[in-house]
């Protein structure tokens, strides 16, 4: 597998632990609505919710180890997750300040401060990757009959625990330098203030076509480089009291996305509708309304972004620039709100009572401005350069293949249709999914029928390298991936009907 393909694999695995954040956001959001001042101190019920969400936030590092190990394993087996958990426990115990002091013969005061921070998401990701690789290589190994009980999947946690021993010795000498580099990077980005936030947001959007934005997000949203924006924001008053959060600053890598997701992209959708050919507007309207509603309500933007990402790359670059500007403005003005899933209405409402939410309502006013900015910019550029956005294509009926609605409501049938369009089980090496995409490794990409994929409901198809393919389905991605994996390899798909 090439480097890009491997990074793709890591990126999609990161979404497994990140998927726990909505639970934390909802629990803590409800708690802050009940008691926004005392963080649960004035209400047992509020404390119940806040502490419940905090249990997730406080253990994100081990969740990364477990989630990445599970997400990168070849068949998504629990043994890989267990190996990630075991590996994390062994490594962080061996690299704890006490253990380092004893093993290296250092006085407690001489132990580098880096070992006090060894339980972080960066280490969790490394452990998860190693555990997954060991699982993928050795989960089918058969030992001698005397040790048969430890064969196969049971062998992997044992191998992982032993693998952590040499890794721990390496980290005892390397970790202080790595940690110092990560902290320096985080401090440099933070020293740029609002400008750094804007630069991050620009690249966040720019990397979406190849799916590497998840890896970038982990640097700014979690404790990879010392920024940890989402957990610190969700921790609210606790993080503020402990000095981990700064009022008006913590959350700046999140806040500026709300005006884009909730208002800017719906403005773009309206521009695409108005610039479509009159005879195609009804079809375009059904697509744009659904995509704009998803962006506004939940913050899921890929169905809308993929409607113009490849047919009009100029618009997508402008979208990335405007996103950077929005995040820069919100950070500069200290208008702060945060999210556990994405920057939609649900997360805004939940975060509005968080003690770290500052002038969050101004993001709504900023959003109204960006609605008109997006509408004006998109409409002008589409007309001026005659861009072939949905509804403006020359071929008759092409709108139906640009970003249509799925033809079948039966998920098992729909999964079989997608599988057939992808060339069948014998053409698929691996089937994975993140929040909005099928992430596939193929034997022969030429066997994929892209037109049929789009007719079935895919809003985009992304080709990466020779054998990697992403199919953008929106929230259905995980469901369809699961259904596809459940289809027996021996099943005959020749009778499965496909859209004309």
C-alpha cells in the first residue's frame, strides 16, 4: 500500500474514537443547560450529565488506542481493540514518570516532564497502529497443539504487550524530543492566534477531497500538539478552573465553522439552484434542499461539497478560502461555540450554555452575512466562467447522475446494488466507512461503474492511487458498508436490478 493509501487508512480509523464525541457533547451540553454557572455544583442532575460526558473526554487517549486498532484491523474484530487497550496500558505504565525514574536510575526530579504527558492521543494513535498491524499479520497464526489455546486472535494481545516493551525503551530516549517538537508546533500555531486558526480551517476544507482532514483535525482538536481544543471546550468550567482553557480562546478552532456549515453552504446551494437551467431546477432543488438542510442541522457538508468539488474546483478553492476567513473572523472577535460532532444547529444549541461559549449568538449574525457572501460569490463565478455545476451540464438528464437521490429504500438491496456496481466481492480487497464515505480498496478499478454509483445516490467518487476509491454517500455510508460486508461472497449478484 502506498503512503497516501496508508494515511487514508489511518484517517478513517481516527473516526472510530471521534465518533464517541457526540455522546460527550450531548451529555455535557444537557448538564450545562441545567447548570451553566457552577458546572454541576448547584445541581446533582447537572453534575450527573457533566461527569458522564467528562468520563469520555478524560479518556480520549485510550479511546484512540482502542479505536485506531479496531478501525485499522482487517476484519474489525474486538481482539484488535483489546490489543490496542492492552498495548496502551503496558506502554504508558512503562513510560510513566515513576517507571522511567526506576528503570533509568534517575531521581524523580530529573525525569523529563514529557513523561507526565505520555497518556495522550498521539501515543494512543501509535499504539493503535501497531496493535492493528500485529492483528492483521498474526491473527490467523496456528501454534503448536500445546499452545493451541493462544492461537489466532488470542495471540494478538500477547504479542502487542511484548511489542510495547522495546517501544517503551525507545520512547524513554525519543519521547522527550518528540513531545518537545509537538509542543513547539502547537505553541507556534497558537502564537499565530486567529491567523493560525484561519490557516488551519483553509487546509481542513482543502484536504476533504482526499479524506486527510481527519488527520489534520487531530492536531488541532485533540491533544496531539498540546492544543486539545474540543476536549478542553467540552470540559467547560473544569478546564477553565484547571488552567487548561482560556475564555474567548478555547474553541477558536471550531467556532468559525458554524457560519459556513449552517449558512454559507446553504447560500452556495441556493446559487447553484438559481444558476441551473430552468428545465433542470426542479431536480436540482431536491438535491440542494436535502444537502443544505443536512449542513444546517447536523453540520454534515460533504453531500453538498461533492456536488461542486470536482465539476467546479475553482468554487471549492474559494469555499476553502472563505472557510479560513470565517474561522479567522470568529477567532479574532472571540465569538466562541464548540461541537462534539460538527458545526450544525444541534451542536450550537448544546454548546450555547457551556461556560466557555462567548458571544456565540454573534456567529449566527456572521452566518447570515456569509450566506449572502457565498450566494453572491458562487453565483458570479458560476455565470462568469460558465461552470458546469448541477443543472448546467450540456447532456440531457445529466442532473440525475450528478448527485441524485437513492432509488431504493431497502438498505440490503441498495448495498447489493452498490456492490454490483463496484464489481462484486471478488473485486474488493477491503470495505470501510467513515461518517459520510465508503472507503474501498479494489483489485481492478476499471470494473467500477461510476455512473451507476451516482445513479444509486452517491454524490461523489474519489480516486486515490491505483486501487483506492471513496464513494460519498452521506450518513448512509456506515450502514451500506456493514450491509455490503454481510453479503456472502458466494452470492450471485447477476439478478440484482440497477438504475437505468
